[in-house]
C-alpha cells in the first residue's frame, strides 16, 4: 500500500478506481476491490493515525449478510472487542397493543446479526487496510471538484494541502463521501431530503438485566428508543426526541437522562442504572435522484441515508459496495456504461424496498394520531401471527433483499 501526504512531490495520479471517502462503505469497497486485484485509490480527509468522525461510539447493527461479507473480507476477525450477537428481537409501541417477538432459533440461526461499536469497527477496517498491497491512499486530502478529462476516464481535483493540489484520473469515480456528498453535487445529481424533526441521542447504558442477545425497539410519539446488545454486556441506546426538546435533553444530568429513558422504554430490560457520554445526531433522510453518471457511481450515504429505525443504513450501503465490486471483477472497464447500468438495475429493488421500509416505519410509528393506533396494533399482531409476513421481515432484517451480493452468502464467508 502506498501513501501520499501533502508533502508528496507527485501532483498527478491514475487509477482504475478512485474512491472519495474512507468511511465505513468506502473502506469496505477498497478492501473488496483490492481482493480482486484492482488498482484502487482512496481520497481521505483524515490523516494517517486518525479515524474518520463516523467511527465514534455509535453502535452498528450488522445483519447476517453483512457479517458474512465482512468475514470474507477479513475485517470481522480484526475486531478487538467481540461483537455481540442479536439472538432475539422485541418490537412494541407505547400506547398500542400487540408486539413482535422474533427468535433466531426459530429460523435455524444462532443469531440474526451482530452489534459492533463504530470505533471498534473503524479500527478493524484500518488494520485490514494496512495489509493491502495495491491500495493508494491520498490523505489528508479532500475532493475539490471535477476536472475536464477524456471520455474514457474521470478527472478530479484534490486538495492535499500542497501548492495547486493534485489531479487524479480514474476509469471509475466512486462517491462514498456521505450525505452531503461533494461528488454527488459536482456530478449534478440532485437529492430529496426529509427532516423527521427528531434528534437521536446515542449512549452506552447499563441495566439491571444483562442483554443476553436481546435487541429491543420501543416506539413512541416522539420517536424510537432502541436497545442493542454490546459485547461488554452493556446496551447501546438510541433515543429519539423532538428537535425542539433536544437542548433540554442534552442538559439533563445522568439521573434525569436515565429517568427519561426508563419512562420512554419501560421495564422490560430492567432498571436503567448507568450511562456513558451522550452524542446527538439529526434524523434526516436523503435520497439521490440517481446513483450513477458517466464513469461515476454513488454508494452508501452519498446515494441514500436512512432514519436509523430498523438499523438498515450501513447494511444497505455495504450491499452497494459489494455489488459494485462483484461487477468490476473480471470486467475489462470498471466504468463502462453497461456495467453502471447493470449496477443500477441490480441495486434498484433492494434500495427502493429498504428506503420504503425504513421511511414508512419511522413516519408511522412516530405519528401520535389516535386513529392510527388500531391499524398499528393490527400490524404488530399480524407480524407476530402470520408466518409469511414474519419471514419477510426476518429476511429483510438479515440483509437478504433483492439480488444479494455473493460475499453476503454464508458459503462465501
């Protein structure tokens, strides 16, 4: 693996694929492409020795398909703190009757997926990236815009802190630079945005009952309160509050914060005893109008960012990356129009269904209208009692929607 810092004398570079963004999806894509022998570069804003801000104390829920792929890519094995299995899922809503309870053993599985702390995952990705022999990393460096180039390549300007910056060309440009993607904007691709009016607080909490593989999703008028099991026998909590109340919630002392969680969630996991530091994030859905352009593709949050309810975001983005890598493997030209058209076709069903599921769940469950309570309750009862509906939910939760990338299957891992 080669590195270029701002002191590098090289002012130009050419690669098969240039990935802008070194976060969860961008780094995973780089590993998948290196695995098939592609000449790949990553443009990363963070310097060597640092992790992108996305690798914080949030808890990532990996579907079974994601776990399979990350094992095949050699990432899961490098986690320092063990991942926590999700063996049972319990879904309910405050004020509605009915609930959904799912147990992995009923589907012949040990677990539906695993939970990993984002920072631990970032360190595992970094450890795996360090073993790659073909990857070139331009860091710290930022995408500065498109540059006129030939029809058989994309040329981009990169600000690496040096005089005049750098110019990179690639047969395929990949935008993996997040919800506010500079690549997306430069390509002229618009995006629809929906603000849910919620702020999500994330923290590590301890309750009087150890998680033991239980994941909980409790909905309310103000948003979700979810508990995910962690490998340290704590829970990772996500608690949604109305935006206008966020400052007041942030100002609560630990006792007040724990009391609020107890009131929102109830007592199914026991008493809330202790909390780590809280972080806050706005709940905003972004959906790009297109995922491809001439010799360019958007993946992960650059293509779509989801409300975290249902924990689908990274899982969907990883399937973007793995589908792209699968198509590039053996292709003569990674940026050909035919390849990108096939990519868009393969991703359409999974993308649309996952976006609709996440958005619909977020809107319906947070709507306080009393007239909706019978319908929501009937939905919960149906999901619990109808095997076909339950199987559909489980399949989606485990990452098996649409045309699943090869690495997501158990035999690939």
